[in-house]
């Protein structure tokens, strides 16, 4: 007697006799993503691409980095990158804009807790330094690549964001001069000096170093506020 599994399946008269079995359908979205080479589903592929590209740009430089390398580190196909960014330059510009937006938010949130110009100055500096430490690769990429942005529109956006952050600092200094918290000084020059100290610490500061970013900011704030002369 043949094994039951070998017996032909019965079909109702006139219904599907001799027809091959239909393969299970692949969801349309999944099929489309496979065709286009999209990366596997993650919470935010675009953000992952920016993060990994920033790390590579910060370590190797923009010119020495390639989209193929970025894709390989993420285990994506190169075609997957093109679903989110058309060129390496577009990724570069997006990192700069995203970093400046985050820096603006960090500064505004930090100073909101201060009650006096002196306290707000310290909070601004600590907030800036903390953001640099927490977004080190993106910050280095932004700092070095700012002048190399290709899109005029995005350059204008970057300039607006940079000026807004510096404007917040200048307003703090101007308020301190007005109420006597700080001595009379050139507000614009003071703002540039503070931002230079904070931003260019990226040249020597490392997030895993012996000194924390907030400690550096506190030291700089004390230096700015007290100067080098004996008290």
C-alpha cells in the first residue's frame, strides 16, 4: 500500500484540477524594497547613514571617504544609500544642517534655566561643550566642512542657524554689560572669542579623555569672567 503522503490530493470537480499551487504573495512594500536595494527595516535609516558618514568624515576626511564605505559599515548595499541621499555632498550638507540645528536647541534649552547673565553665560558654554561631546563626529564634520557646502540655499540656512546661536550668546553678554554684571566690552568680539574657545576645543578634546566637556566649559567660563589678572 502506498504511503498516504504519496497519494494525489483530491480536488473538487472542475476546480483547480491539475493547476500548480500558487506561491505565497510577497507584500508589495517588501518586494519593492528588495528591488530598490533598500536597507533592512530600522527605526531611522536616514539617521543611521548620517551618523556613520559623520564618523567616517571626522576620522578620514570628506575626500578620503566614499559612499561605498559608508554602505559597507552599515551592511547596506550602495544602492540603499541612494534611496535617501543622491550624493556624498548631500550627506555632508545634511550633517552640517542637522548639527547646527541641534546646537541651537541645546543652547536655548541650557540658558532657559539661568537667572542672571553670569549664570546664563556659564550654562550656554556648558550646553555648547556638552553638545560637542555628545555629537563629536558630527560636530567635527560641521566645523571643518561648513565652508564646503555646495547648495547656496543650504549655506544660507547654515548661516542663519550659526547666527542664531551666536546671537543668543551676544544677547547674554549685552544684558550683562547693561546691568553691570560684566564690564563694558565689545559684545561681538566677546561672542567670537567665547565661540572660538568652545568650538575649536574639538581639535584637542576627546569624549573619552581625562577631562569632561563640562569641566572644560567651566574652566573657560572662569577664565573669561575673571581673566588672568590676580584677584
